[in-house]
């Protein structure tokens, strides 16, 4: 991170293009699962729906999650155009099948 900041100071901040871009923000350590507004701890903390915000369909978040069995994991909601989602699912299936061999 420091190297990127140094580069931006030396060369100037580059223009950001949203074409072919996806930003993934890591919110794992943000503590959303510990928030309690008086009616108990949160079940979920993160975006309410896909395709909204300042840059629709560009930002996804890594969010901690615990299932009903108490197993911890990470949820990464994605909002992609249908053809891109189909390709993503196919690639993910291929990766999962390779690991199960």
C-alpha cells in the first residue's frame, strides 16, 4: 500500500476508468457482526442490494458470515451483467471440480 501511495505522489493520481473494472473492498475486520443497536447482534452487515451506490455494479465487499451451524466464512456478493455472471459461474465450477479430483 505504501508503495502505491508513493507512486501516486511521484507520478500523480491516475485516472480511474470503470470500464472492465471491479473493486473488491475487504470489510472482514470492520466489525459489522459485533454491532448491536439494542435488539441483538447483526445477522448481516453490508450492502442492501446489488447495482446501487455511487458506482453501480462496480463494487463488491468481502463480508464475514456465520452459518446456522456456527461455521465462519466469507461472503462476497457480486453484481455482474448476466453474460459475465454466467462466465464467472462456469469458471468457478471448473475451479471447484479441479480441486475435488
